[in-house]
């Protein structure tokens, strides 16, 4: 049953990641050299856009819960394609900010809706494994797309950059068509199932919200490859600048090849927490190794940086596998899109605040900054244990669901055997036991 949905989800992931890979390596030059926007304005506009994007993931996830994740995903993929195509017409700062905001909002909403779609189509025991395969597909697509974008960079023409944007827009349209081929998902009607629970209940779910915050701390690793390591290599070591590109390739290939294998160790809440704690320790070791490269000459620094990057990607794969299990396993089934949208804001927060945090720590504090970052990762990883167990015990958590199921089974047993004087309405009066047997058993 899950083979066809899984295959279509992987193809959709491949389509949009291929376009994204090409977009990521060329967009900055397109906006500055073709759209003639100042670099500072591009940075400001993207920060504003992704700030909005971090806020709309939850509402879009809520829409997916109420209106259906498949249709919502398709519409948001098409909206992303439209925003990318609109970049071709951008000629001023205001238009750029508006278009970038639509792009960021659609991307954030698409991530939440697609997670809800996956949860609806794939049994709980298979989700982490499929997410690992999707992550491998994502990295493979990004690598191929980056190679295509590299061709555009080599050409260096406006036509080549516009071609990349057109390719990315087409890729998202293909993604929408692939998502449309998935089976329709029955909408559970979250407000009905939850007994009229208030909107955006995830904001009041403190254990889950705290888990999302701790996960955002662990995601501070995101700016390392794209920002911190290139600056560290050029400013604090004697290694060649191209080593940053080599470390990026190493990371991408490792995730593509080994993410699925890493995720096999995660089968439930306990194994997810074990893997997360391990990831924090491995990340601390990675940071300590990176710190040792300070002031080293070319080859010693390069060897140390590669060793640190290997440890970093191991920690990354462990953290991803553990967090996937928690994000799905601790979310109520009738609000999956809403909860996935909230958990996914950790990525946006890390990408928004991460550059300032890691550059301040690493470039400002040097080797000691690496150790502070590593210790922060360990604290966040270990803190997820008690928070996750608390989340599992709340009414709609796994333990709470098991508890209610046990109470219902006990009620059924007692009703079928004549009722119990301790349960109102069961076993009282001449017809109570018989009626309860009909209604409950």
C-alpha cells in the first residue's frame, strides 16, 4: 500500500530539490547582477520574507488538516512555482520583498502540508524510514541541481540565470502534478474530533512547543556549511577556500548514502531519544575538532576540517532521524499539519537567527566559541528526553492514548460481565447491564 505513495513522494521531492539546488547557487547573483538589487537589500528582503514564512507554517498546516493535505500541497507547490516565475519580473526592492514573502510562505506551508500528507498515507512505523529516503533524495536532487546551477555560473549571463529560475518554476509544477497523483486523504475534521478545541492548539501545547524550540537549537548546525565554515576556513586557518565546497559535497554525499541506514535505529520514542543524545555528543566532538584547526597551515587544517565535517554529518543524520520520530509520534493525528507546521518553524528560525549566532560564537570567540556551540547542542539534545516523555503522557500523546484505550477496554469488560457499581450508568437498574452490553461490547 505504501510503496506507490512513497515512490510518488520521493519523485516530488526529487523534482523540487533539483530546482532548488540550481536556485540556491545562482539566486544571489541573479538578484544583484540581473535584478540590480544591492546585496544588503537582498539580505534584508530575504530576512523579512523568511520571518513571515516562519509564522505561516502553522496556519497552512491547519488548513491542510481541515481542507485536506493533498489539495493544500498541490496549491502551495503551484504558488511556489508562480513566485519563482515572478522573480523574473522583479525590478525593485518592494516587488522583491513581496515576491520573496510569497515564495517563503508557500515553501513553509508546503513543507507542513506535505508532512501531513505523508502522515496520512504512510503507517506510523514506516514514516521515519520513508523520511530518511526522502532526505537522501533531497540531497541527491540538490547536488544535481547545484551542478546545473554551476553551469549557469560558468556562463555568467543574464539568460543563464533566468533559465535557472525558469527551471525551478517548472520543477515545482512537476512536483504539484506528482502530488496530485497521490490518493485522496480523508479529512478528519480537527475541531470536531477534538471536541471544539481552540484553533492553533499547538501554541498551547507546552511540551510539544518546547520540543520544537529545543530542535531549533539543534538546527543551528544549518548555517555551518553555508556560512560559518567558509568564513572560518578563510579567516582562521591556512586551508584553501575551495575546501568549503568540498565539505559541502562530502555532507551531501554522506546524507544521500547513509541517512536511510542511520534512521533504521529509530523505531520509537526510546530509540529516538537515544539517537538524539548521541547526536549531541557527536556534535560536541565535531565542534572540538573544528576548534583544533585554528591557526593551522593548509594541509593540517584541511585534514582536521574533514574529520570535523565527518563527525558533523553523522550528528546531522542522527538528529534528523530522532526529530522526525518525535515530531510525528507526539502530534495528535487530527492536527498533524498544524503540529508539523509548528515543528518545521525550527528550520526557519535556525536559518534566520543561526547566521548571527554562529558567526558571533565562532568568528568572535574563536576556538572557545566552537566549544560553547557544542555544549549548547549537548544540553538541548539531553533536555529533549524529559520534555518528550512529558509530551508522551499528555492526553493526546502516545501514553495518554494507551491509557484511554485501557480504560475503554476495562469498561467494556466490566460492562459485559454485569457492570460495576463504581461506574455510573453501568450495572444499575433492571435493564442497565443488558443495555450496556449492547451499547459498549
